[in-house]
C-alpha cells in the first residue's frame, strides 16, 4: 500500500517547528520482567529506579518512564497506546537492534513506510513498540512534491547487511536515539485529529479516510499517529490498567507553551498542573503533557 498527500502548508495556528515528543509514561506490572526486557533486549539504560518508578533512556534525556503496578490489568478494546516509537539515528543502528531482537527470539513485524523502515514488537505486558530509522526528507516526496507514505515489505537482508561495517560491540541504544513519535488508539480519528490539529497546532501530513491520521511539527513525517482499526467508539482504559499514562510534547520555550495552553483552555479542555508539565486529555482520554525543552 502506498498513498500520496498534498504537502502541508504552515498555518498561523501551526505549533512551533522545533516541537517534538519527549517521553512516554507507561504502567507495567512487574519490573522483574519489564526492566530486563527494556535494558537487555531493547538496549535502554536505566537512569533512575526508585519507589516503583523507573526512568529510562539512551544516555541523554529520559525517553520512557515506567511505573510498576502489580495489580494493573491488561485491556484490549480501549483507546490509549497503539505503540511508542524509538527512532535510532541510522540504518546501521536499526540493524543492530534487529539482530539483538532476533537473538532474544522476540516476535517481530516489519514495515517499510517510504519515509522510514520499522520493526514492530510488544513488551511483556503487550505495550506496542516500534523501532525505526528515517530516510532522508528528500525521499518523503514524489516528483510532484506530494508527501508519500505507505506500508511495503522491509528489505530485512539489506538492513542486516549494514552490520558488515560494525567495528565495535553493541552496548545498547545509540546515545542519539530519541522517542520519534507516538501512535494512539482512537475512538474517532477525525474528532481526535481536530484536537491535535486545531488546538495543539500539529499539521496534518496524511489522513487515511478517517481510519488513521498522521500529524507533525515542522514538516516531520509524523510526531503523532492515530487509528481506530481496533478502537472505533471504544472507551478509555479504566483506572489501574497497563498502558499509557501520558506522553509529553516538548515545546521550544515558555512563550510557545503559553500560546498552546491558551488555545487548549479556549477550546474548553481542562489543563492540570503536574510535576511533569500541563496535563490535558484528548477526546479519547489519552493523556498529553505540554512542557518545554528547557
């Protein structure tokens, strides 16, 4: 499958182009199972672990916060997390991740999305994960200047051939790894997209007939994806569930944070001040924390 879309135009309401995703905060059931998976299989470093909260990353900023709750239940047909996406800095680093996942005998899926090459998997609690590398931005557009995305087979052998350039031992995710995007399960894609597009200010990159949408800041292929493939008209997960608590949107400065927060309030959405930043819930009740990079 491949589709093209008109190149998005910057709007007065568009969020600052330096906006990105900071980290995702998830609930898991058992650190004795989850932390070895995230550390030894995916290659995260544990930055801090105390009082049932672990902060993980690749050596720089936190990319993932895990809260342990042994009583948490796994929910299936709800809104919430579809996957969080780990962006590695090169195809070589993707090959290293692929090899490690294979060594650990993790069940994998793959997708060549034209803009990127991606590996899909789940953590021990069923939380969806993507590990991917970007292609150059010049490859994201066709000869007519249209943005293009799709799902094609990944050249797995081609990815693994990158390992012939390996000169050092893999010790985990590269320090330049970031949380590239979030993908949510939505009860109503067009409704939720309107919130992220017209209130938060992300620009639409693609909409697949109201069943999936992809939005971003600064022309990135997507910082946020959403779909209703498994969640059309579904309720939010009940309290005490495994899965997404919130994810952060990092704005470049306090002026931009104020501008976005004012739009959120004007649109009738509540904002809660938390230690992480300003928490708002989208129409499907997924938690979004607005914060600044500094």
